[in-house]
C-alpha cells in the first residue's frame, strides 16, 4: 500500500520548480493532489502531466495573498475530494517570480512588502483556511517551506531571508496552537537548489558555487527535497511537530 493512499494534499505554487516535484512525489505515494497556483497555464500543464502518469490531480488558480482566492481554493478542493489531509505551503517569491539580490539599503519598499505578502501572509492565509477543514477530521499535516539561509543568514537578499526566518517562527507557534486537533506543523528548509526550468550560465555557476561549501559537494536538485516532504506528510512523522529540517547537503549544520 502506498504511504499516502486515500489522502488529499494541496501544494501551493506547484505549477513551477520545486513545487511540481513535491506534488508529483505526493501523488506517486497515492495522494490526490491539488495544484494551487497563480499561473493558470502552468497549473493546467502540471495537472495534465500528473494525470497522464495515472495520478489524480486537479488545478485551482490561487493567489495566496487573497483571502477570497484562498477560500475558493479550499471550497473547490473539498467539493472535488471531500477533505484536506496535507498542505505544503510552497508558494513564494524567489525564482519563478524573481527577487532583487541587493544590499539591505537598495531594496524598495514595494518589493519588501510584496515579499512579506506572498511568503509570510500567504502561508498564514492558506494555513488558516485549510486548518478549518483539518479540524473536522481531527487530523492534518502542514509542511511549510523555509530556507537554510534563514538559519545562517545570507547577504544581498535580506527581505527573502527575513520572510523565511518568519516561517520558522510561524511553524513553531502554529504547531502549539493546533496540536489539540492532532494537526502536525513542520518545516523544511532547503539549501541552494537547481530548480530553475531554464537556468542560464549565471544561475548554474551560483548553484555550483553553493556545492563547494557543503559537506556533500554536489549541486542540490528538487529530488533531494521530496523525501523530507513525504516524511512530514506521512504517518511516519505523527509525533513530530514544530520542527525545522534543513536539507542542504550539510552546509548549515544546527
């Protein structure tokens, strides 16, 4: 029997990059998967790819910064699949929606606000809406996505690092608040990952340079992360909550 047989999983931002890999790994273990993605074209393409492999997936265009959009996503999920067991809060500004890699005093206020709106407020809004359904089951697995940069710091992107540090605190606090409902809230903090669909030479160099400071000296790929997501989504982690697992090949050891 597959580890997520009969489970329903939502993965936000799953039309591109690492999110697609998260969705496919959960689907391969038997979960019915919702691709909650702002880019409707990418949503449709990802759903077609998953269904062509025999998996069960639907797509719902979702803006995680909009409470109304998130509410629609949850209601459509319940309409199609009747429940929600798993949530992966993956949607973020980073690669698909690019960010400035600039010093702290060169980042615009608008970009700072957008970063916090998507990466932090979006995680809160989606969690809040999904937990209302998980409470009915008295069961749920929420997996938030932070970054190893939030643990060790990283120059020239203070808005991104700050947002991802916020996710770690959010995870710990929410875990305490929903434990009575048997809902586990954990966090995965990836290292520098080659997730870009068409990386240029600059990106390839950046990812290769990151490999040089790891204990495991190779480029990290999305496949390196999906096992951690599956672990937190499965019954193997039923007595683990409020934790952050850094998956970066031994760059940040804490």
